[in-house]
């Protein structure tokens, strides 16, 4: 299911553990954004989900240094593009200390806790790979913790702690309970979604067309289901509702179009096309692309 814009807001409640729990309103999350490790490109970090008694589900604590304080001040970056909805020291309320929370749209958000400093303010729009803070050991008064990054991925489709999701980096699920991962967070993007994530499991890009600088329309194929999929991914005005569309027409069948004022993408438009040619395309504002019948399976 696609969520065109985030429509549910969390309510802060103090749990028995002392952590703030964000109890979301009901609503299924959209496609998972293309998350990367929250550290600069090519850095290797060891993550562990079981060292802390405060963990409730799939949270990860990250370190890479050989001593307790080795990581203090290391750069933390956004795992995907989005909007900063929390940038604050949580004071005595909970153990997060300096916390940045990023809303990635579609019901997905990430948490970055215990930061030494926060490099982004409330309501800032951030790109994937942009610095948002530094590794630290801030917490509530009386908590003596060594420097590390506490990282979480949450959705709006369940109550805490079931809304904490397994972390996925560069398309691969983290190897719980612990694993060393090398960052592929090597290039910023204003849009947290990629075509394959929007179309779903098994789809791969086979063609694309630029709609000026505003967006790119993609054609994807799933060989196991003999389906095509089109999606238009925005490159500008990301997070603001603007006119975009995507369509798919299987030879001999009616054209199917998804169009409207969307924040991140139009589509996905899927159709089975075994042994058939397809027309595909889309638009962003007044710029559009229309293919001939091609990619005959």
C-alpha cells in the first residue's frame, strides 16, 4: 500500500522504563524507504541489539572504536531523506539524551539517540547522507553510558514496541543480534524512496526517462510474476504535494494511470504482460514522457 503523505501523528507517553513512547494512530505504513547505514560512506560499524536491557525490539547500538571513548564525536548522518520532527535533549524524561527523529514519509521514521551534538534543527529537510549530529553519551541525569549511537526504525502501523522494525541497510536486513556493516551511504538524495522499493519485492528497473530535473519515470519488471510496474519518483519539491503521474499500458488492454498532487512519487502502476509489449510513461508538472510499445516480454 502506498501512503502519499504522512497523516498520523504520534502522542508522547512516558513508559514504565522511563523512555518516551510515541503511540501512533493506526494506519499501514507505505513502502520502506531506501535506508542506508547512518554513518559516512565506507565506514565499518559494529551494531548490537542485545547489549542494552533498555532495548525492546530491534533497536541497535553502534560502535567501531577499540576503546570506550573512541567513537565520541564521530559523524552521524541521515539514513534516508526526510523532515526532522524532533531535535532536542530529552532531559530527565528518558534515556535518549540528545535525540534526532526524522520522518521519512509513508509512515516511516528513524531515531538517533545519545548524540553529543545535534547538527539539524526542528523542521529541517535533510538528504540521505547529510550530517545530523555526532556520536555521544548524553542521557538522563545519573545515567553513565559510554559513547555510542542508538538507532531505531519505526512505523505507524502498530503500537510500541511492535512498531519498531528490523533495520535494513542498502537493501539487506541487519544480521541480528550483532553484525559489522560497511556504509554504502555514499550519495545524498532528497527523496527517501527508490523505484524498486515502491513497486515491491522482485521488481528491477529495466528502463527510465528523465522528466526534466523534476522527476524520473521508471519501468520495472518482475520475471517471477511476468509483471511490469511504472513509478515516477520526484527529484524536486520533495515532501510538497505537486502534480505527478505514472501510467502503464499493456498491448491490447486499457491504459492504467495514477495521477495527482503527491509528495514523493506517483504509482506504482502494475500489470501482467506475459508475451506482450507495453507503453509506459508519466509526467511532472508540464513535462511528460510517452514511450512507444516496447519491452516485449
